[in-house]
C-alpha cells in the first residue's frame, strides 16, 4: 500500500494533532482567510428556489460547499465532496463513478433517485436514470460550488429529484486574470487546471481547462475460489479532461445573456464488480467494471428585468454523451461472460420563468419547461467464455426510444400575518408522452419566533419515472413494460437559531416511499435472464439531524450529527447498510499567512453490504488534515493528508461485497495555487 508510516501511537497522534490546532500565533488581527459569521452564513443557495436564498432563509435541508470550503478539505473530485455532506454516503459504484444514498435506503437501487444538475441543466441519463455515472469526471477546479438538497426536490426539479438533488455551479471569475493550480501526490494523483477571465466593457469571457488523474489506488477486495476467500486489489484508476467556456454580455442594466459550454472526457478503470457473493460460486480475480464517457453541453440563458419587481428568464440547452462500459464476469463460474455496452443519448430542453417580487415576504414565480430525451443508440456485446465470437446486438432493447415532457411550475412565499408567519408553496406538473401526468406539490409554513429564531414545517412529494433499463431490461434483466413511477411523501420540521458567532439547525423528518422499483432475482432464472425490476416495496425512513456552523475570532467550526432508520415495511426489514449514526466535525484555525483545517467523519452501521451478514457494529472514522501557506501575495501552497491515522475503513457496497468497499489508505499530496 502506498502510504507513509507513523511511528507514534494513535493517542500521541491525537494529542499532537489537536495541540497544533490550538497553538497560538502572532498578529492574528490581520489573519488570512478569515470571514465574518455573516459572510459564512449568507452563502447563496442556488438550487432551492427561483428566488435568492441563503442558509438563513431556505426551508430546505440543503448543504452548500463552496470552492473556498473544499480548498480546506483533502478532496479531489465531486464524489469526495459528496462524502462530506451530512446524512449522505457516496461510494464508488458498479460501472460508474459514484452511487449515493441520502437519509437511508442504501441498496442495489442507490444508483438512482438523485437528481444531478449542472448550472441548472439536468444530467440524469434516460437509460439508467443516473446522473452520478460520470460525476467525478466534472473537475472541481472548474466548479464554484456543490449543493445537496436532502429530501425530495421534485416540485422544482421534477423526475429523479427523489431522495435528493446534487447541484453543480460552474466557476465564476469576476476580475480579469489567470489562475493556475497544480496538484501532485501519492496514488499517482496529478492534476492541472488553468482558469482565465477577460472583461472588456460589457463583455466577459472565461476559459477553463482541467486534467486530473487518480492512479492505482490498490483498493483491497476479496474474491472466492473453491469456497475460499482470496485477497486481491482493484486499481480504481480515474482520469478526467475538461474544457469550460463561458461568455457573458450585459446589454444594459436590465438585459444580460450567458453562454456556457462544457466538455468532459472521463475514464475509469477497475471499478467495483458485483462482489464476493457465495451464490456466484468461484470468481477468480477479474470481477471488476470499466467505464468511459464523453459529454458536450451547451447552454444559453437570457435574463430581462421588466421592472423593479418583475423579471423573465429563458434557458435553452442541449447536451449529448457517448459512453462505454464493460463488466468482466468471465471468471465468475455462474455467469462466465464479458459484457460491453455502448450508448449515445441526446438531451434538449428549455425553461421559461417569470418572477414577481412583491416584497421581502411575498414573492411568486411561474415557469414552463420542455425536455426531449432520446436514447440514440445502444449496442450490447456479450462474449461467453465458452466461445470466442461475441454476440453483438446493435439495436438493443430501448434503442431509438424518445421521451418528451412539458412541465408547469409554481414557486412562492406569502406573508400571512404581521407576526412573521409565512406560507411557502411549490407545484410542478409534468406531462410525459409515455407516462401521462405527474403532480409534485410542496407546501409549508415558516414562523419567525424572534429576530434570531425560525421554525419551518414542510410537506413535499416526489416521483421517479422508470428508466429504460427498468422498462426494457438488458442482457441479464427481463423487461417489465408495466412498471409504474415511484412515489415519495416527506414531512419535515426544521428549527434554526442564530446566536453570536453560531447558527444551529435541527431537522426532524419522516418519509414514505411507495411503489419502490427493486431488482428482484427470479426464483427459477431462465439463463441468461436472472432478474426483473418490479414495483415492490412500501418503505419508510425517519431521522433527526443537528448542524452547527460558527466562527469565533480565528477559529472556524462546523459540525453535523444525525440518526436515521429506514426499513421495508412489507418485509419489516431494515436498510441496515446505511449508517444509523453519522457525525462530522471540521475545525479550522487561521494564522497570519497560514491556516490548518482538520476534517473528521464518523459513521456506524450494522452491515458492511446488503448481502453480508448482520453485525453488531461496523464503524468508519476518517480524518483529513490540510495545511495552507501564503508564500507571496498571489501564491498559496497546501499540504493535504487524507486518512491521517490510516484506518482501514469501508464504505457500503451497492452490489454486495462482503467486506464493503475498502477506503483508500493514508496519502499525501500538495497543491500550488498561483494567480497572475
């Protein structure tokens, strides 16, 4: 394992570690990096409303992590950022870069149910319904922020905004200049990014390029050979290349236009396979999957201020992607094939919104959205181990399928009295050419208890349409054209209090998941068809989340603690792979020209994967450390240490690895940031 040994015992490590955090410094009045509490808490939230919102005003349970935040974290991609979100786990997935589970329900279907947006453009695939397949391919050095809504967001974002929403905002540079960032470290980690902005009168042009490689991670895993568990490893190598171009034209104080272009080239090798399951027999060492993806996205947006109270906005976008994944099952005795799938999809859409701001407590917006999605081509190639000639299906099930929808949206808030009671409401009506009409309402109350306290009570519904894979099946999955959309109903109570230097949030939720689409293994499989997706399952999740964020003098602290229970009510079985207890504490200390940040995460669950036997407790504890120095006015150097105590942690596996997915060992990298 590529790591550095520490000779001191762990108790001594912890003592030294926290001694560094509280060590005094000189001249702290002029400390670098410091922000006021107002600046920390007034971070704009982009994904929760048509109107401007912050952590202090939104009724959603949402966590924004900005570029400034993750520069104090030892993160290398969007997946790493998601794993710092409260009540969320985002391990690597089979044939894709990430899966995600939010507030429970971790299982085989964790690849679906999370809506992904880039600058407001939906990125979920039509065939798999997954927007996380290549999310690590969008380089964080070209992003300004990552936001996550925990809970349903269909009243704003429609299909796929089921368990949550991940919103990516592209990089924003306000002044002319160039930024260069270079990263290098263990696990063959290399990254280079360049961002340049040119402002000429009313015209602004931003160009960004990024390259990142995470080499052989040597992730441990086991496989079965004649009933024996044999240790081995996977590379989990990931490489991405990005190009971002943004043009802005401000024709007048009332009219402006934006054009954004994004190109992504992503390659992932030796991602997790289906796991060391006893029912599969002998597996040997090649149970893994590979994934490549290219995507080109173009978006144009025009905003016009009709008056001081009214504005209209038009967004038009088009994106296409071409991906290829293969899964090597040749050495799994019960399957014995090499499977490859090549896909192309086209997505086109527009959104027209009209906003009316009556006052600070009375605002409403209406919108229309159109989407056209097409699975342009699908080629499946299966090579059985018993023959050399592959079986190629060029027009596989679902190829050429088109889905269109027209959507009507309402979003608003209305003051009900002079004592701070406010009505919050939202509604989205989606009409599909293949599914009919779906309604997604959201309604709630916000009560200002005092100048620094507020209480939110919110009810919302979400839906998720069946994907083409679930409808038409695949090489090992039987079709099921009678599938119906999943429905989720959620009620949440949220309390916020702001005291000097701190914001505290308490959220209590309960959601009910109906008609869950689950892959059901057939009792007498007709080879090669092994399973079928079915509407099966009445599920429930309840939980409590406590978050705090504060800043006192030169110390910055954010914490999150949560407890969750999710279960299948039909079978009275818990989803005990998702952690019941989760906690994080991030501590930062600022000096004159330096800072040190400690980011720590803990969770506990009862099972390593949903196919492993139940255990009393499976714990995860990760601790990362980031030192930053300001070498000159525009040059900053950072030292990043991931998993500083070298714990052998494991993430849950969505496909059933008995030991889970072993997290990376301790690694060190450096980052050089230069502005000129």
